[in-house]
C-alpha cells in the first residue's frame, strides 16, 4: 500500500521531467528556427535590394550590443559580403618590405619579411556609429569573410606570428594587416657577382575567385612602397633594397574566365665591399707580385722557386675563401672566371720559368732549332716584343770568320808546298814526318773549333728564343691584368649607378 503511491509519484516526476526536457528542446528548436529565419530574411533583403545597404540595429550604444547585432553577419562568413551576387568585391592591396633575410643562390630562393595590408568592404556589417556607440571594432578574423589572396612564388609555409584580429569600420570597410615571412622562388643571375642586382617578383592573386567575383587593385604606387620600405626596413645583411615596381595584369584562361594578378617586382643589390676586400684585392696583390717577378734576371736567379711559392700560397687562399663564392649550376660568375684565370696565369708563368731556366742552362746540348721555328720567333715574335737578333749574326761573323777561314785556307796549301819542296830537296827526311803530324793536328783542331762555334751559335739561338718567349708572356700578363682591373671597375661603377 505504501509502495504504490511512491511509485506513482516517481512516475509522475519522470513524466514531468520528460515534459520539461521536451519543452526545452522545442524552445531551442524554435529559437534556432527564428535565427535561421532571420538569417534567411537578412540574405533575402540584401539579395533583392542591390541599390541599398542594410543597416544593423543596435539595442544599445555600447560594444556588446553591437556584437549581438553582428551575430547574423558572423554566421555568413562563408559567402562573399555583397548584397548582389553579381557584384565583385573590391580588394585593395599594398605591402611594405621590412627585412631582407637572405638569398640562397643554390636553391634560387629569396627570403624576405613583409607587412601585407588588405582593405575590402563588407556590405552586411554597416551600422550607425551614433546608435551603436563606436565607429570601429576589432573582431577575430575567423568570424568574417576574407579574400583568398596568395603569393604564387611561395615555396614554404608562412612562419610569421599570426595576427588574430581584423578591424571592422561602421561603413563596412575591413582593414587587415599581418606579417608574412616570404620564402619565394626567384630566378637569380649571379654572373656579375659580387656586383649583381637581383630582380624578384611577388605575384598576388585570388586562389579561386575570378575577376567577376574579386577585383584586386593596388592601393599605392611602386615608388610609395619603395619609400615606405626603405624607412622601416630593419634587416638587410649583405643586400639593400633598390626599388619596387608594380603592375596589374589580367590573365585569360582556357575556360574563358579572367583572373587578376598584381605583379610586384623587387630589385635588390648586393653590398660588394666584403668580397672586394677579401677576394679581389688579395688576388690582385698576388698577381702584381707575380708580375714584378719578371724583373728578376733569369740568367742569374732561378725564378721558378719564387713562382712556385706564389702558386702554393694562392691555392691555399682559394681553398679558404671558396665558401664565399656562390654555388649555382645555371651560370658561372665572372669572379670565378677571374680567379681561375689568375691561377692559370701563375701556373703558366711557373712553367715558362722552368722552360727558360732549362734553355739557359742546357741549351749547349740541344740541336739547332728548326729554321721555320727560328724564323717565326726571330722575325715575328722578336719584332713584336722589341728584341733584336742582329747581335747573333755579329757574334757569328766575329767568331767564325777569323779562325775557320785562316786554318782552312792557309794550312793545307802551305804544308803541301812545303812537303813537295822537301820531297824534292831533302828526299823525305825526318822534318817531313814532323810537318805531316803537325798538319793532322791542325786539321783536328780546326774541326773542334768549328764544332764549338756551331754549338755556341745554337745555344745562343735557344737563349734568344727563351728571352723572347719570356718577354712575350710578360706583355700578355700586363694585358690580362689591365683588362681585368678595367672590367672590374666598370662593373662596379655601373652597379652603383643603377642603385
């Protein structure tokens, strides 16, 4: 008897609780239906009123009432904020270059830091600042529609700290400013390293929207962006900003759509002072020392030891400074060619010194030079380097004529007459035998003198050939250094004039 009323009361409470839960669910559904109907009504009014803009109604002149009035707008963050779907959203873009982090020549990548500013109009969020109590409000960027503006040259994810808020003004204008760490691809031309000027491009465009949906405009000129960037730029390293230019382009697709692109060209210039001091000047000094080594007399001093020391020192210098040179597979920098040519010239002068030393000390054992080679060196190269070969002819006539002709002309005739006379008069006495022995000795001496004269003449020719080659390489060395210095100065001056 007692348990039955308790069970009845328990069942009544459960039934009452179920009714309350059902009422709560019904009320929630009703509120959701009302909110949905309000959103549909707002969208319908906006879609069918293209010439007017709906103004939000704030319940009070404070920020919380404005936020409550903006709740239906926040639920529309997935659609373009226009009252007429056929109208495009006008997006104004400008950026400021705040840092040049570096250039990777091997990967062909430019690393920069920029502040990008976007401005567009949200026609859903317009209110009266007098009734709502404020002219602007900062709202989380996830609550409002944002244009999908990207940089086509992006190579890595943006690692800059995010800015979670955007500014919303009473007339519907939205201002968005955020930092971007741009790692972009760039076609680098390092032929004139370290006097090179690189031109990289940032291409801004919408990822999915065509020109009929988003009108992308540039809110400033290239000169304005250049001046603003030079005022705020903080990190440049070995690079400095030259200028920024921008232009707007319309790209037609195969489907017949038109996309809008903003192409911003960034020109940066490398600071060459470090490379001039650490690379070019030491190379020029070593080359100059190698050039002055030609002033050492080759007949008295062995220049090959001195030049070998220079070559070894320059090789160690190149190995230590190799990390300063750019690494790329597209083009070979001009400075690499210059350093290689310097090393080639040093090695060439070393080989030439060894050749000249060999000719000076061992030419007596060499056979005579071929006639065509001797004529080419004496007649062409000798005149080119201003070395006369008349002294060779004078030495030949002075040394060869007195001895050879006197022995050959006088000795045989005199001895034959004397022998014949002695045969007739003394009948082959002992004096005739002595004279014949003297005759044979004189002939042997004559042959030895002729060989010595020919050997001296051949040795003297090789010595003159060595001196002519040495002088020719000296003039070529001077020409190489002069052309290199003038080229470096011209490139340096031109690079500064373009800055």
